[in-house]
C-alpha cells in the first residue's frame, strides 16, 4: 500500500501501526477544499492496508487541526459543486470511521476543529494534553453541527451535555472533557504522543479478531445514530445555501479572530 498524494497528512506504517500525522503546522493544520477529502481517503486506505493493525493519529504544531480555512466556507457558499463535494466527503469520513474495525488512537496536542475534531471524537482512545481546549464551533459560523458532532457527543456524554456545548460552541478543557467522558485520558503537555504510542502498540500486538469484533459490536451504537448525522448534514447544506454563513464568516474575518481555533493563533 502506498500513501502518495496527501498534502495535509503524512503517513508511515511500521510494526503494525499506521501513523498518521497532520503536518501543515504553519497553517495550524487547517484544511482547504483540496485537502478536506484526505480525512475520508485516509480511513479507506488504512482500512485496506493489511500491514496495519492499529492507527495512531498525531499532529505537528500548536494546533491539532484548526478546522476549515475560511476559503472553504466561502467556496461552499458560492459554488454548488464544492458544496456537494465537501458534504459528500464529510459523510464518507464519518461513515468510514464508524465502519472501521481497526482501533484508532489519537494524541490530542492542540485545538481540534471540524473534520479534525470528527476524527478525534470518533476514535477509540483519545489522549489529550492538559493545556488543550477544543470546541465544535459550527454554530459560531452559523451552521448546525454537521461534522459528526450530533453523533459523537451524545454517544459519549449524553444529550444534555452534548446540547450544552453544541448549541453554544463554547470551548471545553481537556480536564472537563475527560470528566464527562468525551476523551479517554489527560496527560501533561508534551506527553501525549508517547502515551498514545503505548496504546497503539498494545492494540497492534493484541488479538486482532477479538479487538476488531469488539469494536465492531460497540460501534453498532454509533450506527444507530447515523440517521441523525445524515440529517445534520442536510441541515448544514441548507444553512450554507443561505446568507447566514457568509455573514458569519464576514464577521469573523473583520474581527481578526480565528473563532474556530481558540488556542491556534
């Protein structure tokens, strides 16, 4: 299996572990229209790679993933083909992660947004460094939570806590995320990748049928929620075709803030 053509992601496979790194730190690992689809493609590629037993996702730079570049929203609101492509890629990514039997471990070392946050919250083990704050900021850009938020958050923390964060777009600290069950474990700054490596190696060396069948069975709970996710994507399309998102993006641009990446400035 070769992993050519990726721009945002770098991929290395060794010792049964597929190591995926978000690797555009100068842009806070934010994705463009051209690179958004890489999140869906990497899931498919790793699923098909017989040399991969577990997947370890890390990032270089201060941000894990700063979400969409503002150009993505601008293009999606003005170009029907781009809108359709972006929504189809989001659907493929989320459905692919739910159907992926191989365990995914994430080292969350900075802000995670958008498709990057979907990758984090639909993983199996998430190690977050203590300084990390992250948010589902869709409502801040006048959109419903359409990148897996309505699927991942309620499944992990329950409806009421999910509403508290998805309806406001407020950031959540690593400690609070661990307390309510959104992530697995909090470690000190600088220790996330090493701790995640321990889990990835253990899962790569463990009994593969048992691990994969257990994950497949557990993810049946997520499959039951895929209709809600698909509905959220449909509503996201509606808002992107309205003037609400364009107005919100303009406000963000005029304020000089990143809005969807609170610690990646």
